[in-house]
C-alpha cells in the first residue's frame, strides 16, 4: 500500500521525489542482480547442446525474437497494472526473457573465450555511460522527449536489419553495434527524462523496467563491440 496518493513526480514534494527515485534505482539494481543470478543458473544448468543450437539456428532466433516481443509487450502492460503483484510479475518475466536472450553471447564470452574480464569491462563501461547519461538529465534539466521519434524509428529500422540479417545470414558489423549504442544511449536519456517529468510517484516498478531495458540494450552492444575487438 502507498502511504500517500500518487502525484506526478515533477509536482511532488522534494521528499516524495527522493523516495520515488530511491525506489526506481533500487528496483533497477535488484533487476540487474536478478538478471545475473538467472543468467548464472542458465549457464550452469542448460545443456551446451541447447546453447549451441541457439547459436547455430536462425529459425530459433526468429522464434526467440518473437517471444521477446510478446514477452516485452506483456511485461510492459503488467508493470503499469494497478496491482503491485502484477507489476513485480512483469518485471520478473522481463528479467528472465533478457537472461534467455543474453545466454548465447554470455556463453561465448565466458565459456569459449574464457575471459571473465571481458564481461566485467563491458559491465563497467555500461555503468559509467548510464551514470553519465543519467547525470546529464538531472543536472542539465533538459527535456529529452524530442528523442522519442528517433528512438521509435531507429528501433523499427534496427529490428528490420536484425531480421533480414537472420534470414539471409549476413553479419551485422561494428557500425551496427555502434549505432545501437547510440540508440540505447538516446533511450536512457528519453526514459530518464520521462520518469522525471511524466511518471507518477507510484510507478516506480514500471520506471525501473524502462531503465532496465535500456541498460541491457546498451550492455548487449558494448559487449558485442568488445568481443569483436578480441577476435
């Protein structure tokens, strides 16, 4: 139960805003921790043959992308449901989906290349970039809502390129990963700005999911860039 009636964050008192931001970023941290735990369990218990099948089959990746889209849609609806239990269910479902999507790449980085530092380096770069982008929103007080069109159009274009790449078997090069880092960074700016100006003080679970999705997108492509440099 909420102690106070929810209000728009920008209209809330300093105490209410502080409480909201604390909940958002603590839930984001817990989602990341849950992702690490689930990914570790996947690596430990899912047979190598299944992971190898995921790595080699374009059909399975098209299926996974479809499931990811359906799961993401469901999760986004759940996290903004009035029921707090459904909100946490939505966040949990999304964490599991992300762990599944990441499984083949983490397997390559951790098991095949035997380079734990590669993942740590990608995680630290992601953390520093996220921190810098978040600071840019709060310190400059800029409204980044103008990025919405760029993010929506860029997301559809990127999805189309990924699907075409899977269908015709061509590799998405370094330029694509760099472009996706830019898109993920824009998403962090936009979502943080929206959370600061448009969300209500009871929507901290939904806010944390929005940030988690952007952070994981950034981490994915930073890790891809680092892995391509090691090859």
